C-alpha cells in the first residue's frame, strides 16, 4: 500500500462520516433536503473517481469513495421518495372552501 492510498482513504472516510448525520436526518424526518443539482453530480463523480482509483491500484481509496458516493445516492433517493410523498399527500386534499 502506498502512502497516497492511505491519505486519500483517510480523507474519504472523513467525508463519509461527515455525511452520515445528513443521511440519518433524512430518514428520521422523512425529508429530502439536498438539491438534485448538488447530489446527482456528486454521486456520479464519486463513482467515477472510485473507478479511477481502482484502475490505479488504490483499492482502499476506491472502496471508501464508492461508499461515499453511495451515501450521496441515498440522499438522491430520499429526495425522490419523500418529496414525492409530500406532493401526493397534498394532491389528495381538497382546497379550502370547496
């Protein structure tokens, strides 16, 4: 293992750990607060970086970057699922006065 793999892995672990409270909050509160223009390019980019790390032989960095990308993908899923439920829930209610 080369030192660059250790350094990149450490940074990616910090990114993943810092993202966990946001993912947990989304599941707990049933909200998807992260915008698509932030979350979609981020998870796609992290998956691409993960593949690049893998081809360079930086296997630990690749795995941790993939995990971080998956956390971002979960934020996309939260946005899709919970915001859709809010829209469906409001469509079922009749407007006031009718």
